[in-house]
């Protein structure tokens, strides 16, 4: 319940550099799908393993932040009652 309420008013931004992804990918000889790639036809990231990892990390970060926010709110309410 707390994470849902939190997600309605929160805004997050992620800066993604596909150029940097490509440069690092070339250095480490990454396999296709291991780096973020732009789909030129629709100007979006290609849905590959790298994108899935980014999506999971962003979701985990939002959930973690929301749980910490809820904990802080609960502690604040307890201090107010005491």
C-alpha cells in the first residue's frame, strides 16, 4: 500500500548514454544484447538483456526508496504519539 501511494507522486529520471555503453561494450567485447542499444525506427531502447537489467534496477530502486520513506514516516508518527 505504501509503495503504491508513493509511486503516484514520485518522479524519477535516469540518464542513459548508449554511446558510452557501446564504447565500454567494445572494450570488454560484449555480446549482442549485453549493452543498451537504441532502436532507430522508434527512438527507444531495444528490449534486450541490458534493458531488462536496467528496468529491474530502476524498479528495485523505487521499491527500496518507497520502503525507506514508509519506515521514516512510521517512525515519525511513533515519535509524535510518544
